[in-house]
């Protein structure tokens, strides 16, 4: 299958292009552009001012686009071009404009990728001929997010090579070469993805009719309904349904608090530089924690898929970050703080499953699910925007205040996640108590389409729908 390898490749460049400004800072970006500390923080934050609100309409639009491969691929090309152009900026206004216009096309990718995965993979592990594996949405989403985590390691290693070997070549500063090279790589991947990415199970060009039908049957079996919208399920209808579901605002606030607690990611090279080593060594030291976090992320998701449990698989990594922060506040020894960085990086194993949980909790109709994913990730990334001002240079090199804010944010997100868990338990109990309860909210047209796809009677399809339960 082309889907997962392609979006992992895109995701690696997605985060490298978003965070390479933090690496460029180590080689004179602030001095060359004449930025103050506040202006630099604003440059980091401004990306989220366009990135956050654009995610909701982008995902709503993606649900209506028949060829998501062209839409996502085109957005990749646009943000790669803008990233490359960052290297030609000469002042605060120029780099600010570039960061705004990187955020717009980048908004299409992560929530769009999760939504696209949810149109192909089911909620839990099972034996599957089509996918060649028994590992489904959570594990594949974690592998996708592992691309982000490994991009922090790979990006640091690549940046170390560029900044140390190309500084001053052809009269160009090393940080400018960083933007040129990484932007051009992204553009190339964007054009490649237009060919490599699949579209939806019903219209992917390079699948046979039998394979397309099998992909649709798997999803209808999973939820007891066909994974398609009714004629009346417009983009705005899906947005209204998502907004009125209490779980969606709770997920959105939880994600905001979670990303505030994990906002150290935008300053990780700065944090490793506080260990007292040279720029090159600091960048090399930034890689191992993210390699470890990638392993933790995949193992955590693997177990989440097999068990069907969600809350603890999301919250426990956050609690590891809290322990890391406590270590960071308690000691300034090199060994202690470096161990804390491993725990901090591992916290992203929880975030990797957040949108998976959203997709599990709001499975149908697709218009509602697409809007919910966009709302949660779009609103949630406000946490990154706020976090851009939390890791102030004035609070370094200890950053005790930053870590204390992170602890409070992750405790709050844990409380909200626990509340969502109890809502889903309550909903499942209601389904258990009423034999026909599982049919509430199930659109008859989607159940009938599921019966047609699977070659079973409507009564059998209704019975399967009764067996649906939310994952918590």
C-alpha cells in the first residue's frame, strides 16, 4: 500500500519545514535579520495563527474533494516553495510573511492525513487479507506520527551537516542553505505524492474494482454503516453536527492544553544547547530522544490497537513528561536533564493517538468526522501558539517557569481526557441497556449500503450495527 509510506515521508518534511527556524537560530538567523527575543517568539508563533484556523475549512473541503492526492500534494509543493523562499528574507517583515504562508498549506496535511487514514483503516486490530496486517488505525496513525518524531532526529542531523559544511559557501550563510535545501526536498516530495497517494476506497485509480469493493466492505463491517455521507450531509452540516457534540469541544480544549504542555518541541535544539556543548554537538544530542520517542510511540499504539483501550495509552505518556519536567526543575546536572529530555520527547506518544481517539469517538458520518478532526487539531494547535511565548530566553537556561506551566497544562488535559472517557463509558452503557440503542443515530441509507456491499440482509446489517461500541 502506498498510503502510509507516502504520508510518513511528507510528514517528516512537514515538521522539518515548520521547525527549522529553531535550528537556524543557532547559526545567526536572529542576528542577521536583527530580531529581538520577542520578535523571534512572534515569528515562531505566527505560523499557528494561520495554521490553526485553516485546518477546519481544509478538512471540510477535503471530504468533498474527489482527488485528495492532488489536493494534499499541491499543498506540499506550496509550503515547500514558501519554506525555500524563507532563505531570501532580509528582515523581520519578510520572515514573518513567509511563516504565515507556510502555515496555510501545512494546515491541510496532518488532520487531512488522519482523515484519509480513517477512510481506509478500521478502529481495531483484526486479521486482514487486504492490508496484509492485523494492525489498524491507531498503529498506522502512530507510524505516521513517528515520522514527525523521527523528523526531529533526522532534521537535527541534517541541519548539523548543512550548518557546519555549507556556512559561507558561495557567500551564503548556513541557515539560508538550510531553508533552500529542505524546501527543495519538500517540493520534490509534493510532486511525487500527487502520483503516489491513493484517493478514497471508491475511486483510487490504481486499485481494481474488487480491491476497491473490499476496502469499502471492511469499513462498513467496522461500524455497521457504509462510510459515506448522505446527500444532505454537506460540509456545513458536518461542521454543525461536530460542534454540537459535547465530546468535540472537550477534545479541542484537551488538545490545546496538551500541546501547551508539549510545546518544548519548538525549542528542543535550544534546550539541548543548555547542556553546555557546541552547536554541532547540541544538534547531535537532540536526535537520540526523538529516536527513543518514535519507538515508544509505535509500541504504545500497537498495544492500543490490540487492547482497544485509549485513555491510558494517551495519558500515561503525558505523565512521563510531567516526571521529566519535575527532574528538569529539580536538577541542572547534564545527565539528569538529558534523561528528562527523553521523557519529554516520549510524551508525543500520547498526542499521536489523540486524533485517532477523535475518529473512534465520532465515526459517522464522514462529514462530521472530517469536521471534528479539523476542529480538534485546529483549535488544539493554539496550544503551540501560546507555547511559543512560554519558553522565553529570559527564563533560560533553567526554564523552570516553562516546565511548571507544562506540568499544569498536562494535568488539566489529563482531567479532560478522563471526562471524555466517562462520557464514552456512559454512551456504551446506554447502548448495552437498549437492544435497539445501537441504532440511534444510524442512518438507514448507510446501513442499507453496508448490507449491499457485504452481501448480507438488512436485518443482518442492523444486528451488526447493534454490536458497535465506542473505544475509551
